[in-house]
C-alpha cells in the first residue's frame, strides 16, 4: 500500500503529468516537423520538375538549332564537293553540257 500511496502522492502526480506533457509536446513537435519536411520535399520535387521541363525545352531547342546548322554545313560542303568534281570532269571533257546543266539545277545554293 505504501508504494501505491507513493505513486499517487500529489507531488509525484504533478511530476508525472509534467513529464507526460513534455513527452506529448515533443511528439507533437516531431509530427509538425515531419509534416513541414514533407511539404518542403513536395515543393522541391515540384521545382525540380519545372526545372527539368525548362532544361528539356532548352536542350531540344539547342539540338534543333545544332541540327539545322549541321545540316546546312553538310549541304554546303556537299555542294562545294560536287562543284569541284563537275569542274574537274568538265575540264577533262568527260562531262556533257546537258549533264552539267542537270547537276547545276540540283545543287542546293544555301
């Protein structure tokens, strides 16, 4: 009986209540912190998605510009090569005038 009286003693009860209040306030603070961290994680994920979309758009635009430039340079190089070959064939009297007109009409002048 003395143990039960000691546990339910007024002073001990106040200490138990204070300890329980501290425990629950710590748990409540942990839950609030977890909720805030989850919210921040969601915002970070959302911002990463937005950034990824912008980067993807810029990369696509850059690759399209690069491809167009590369294509233009390839055709320019091919045109120069064809002109040099037709000049050499014409100089050596291997190329007929009709063939030269046909080749010249199909050269891409960009």
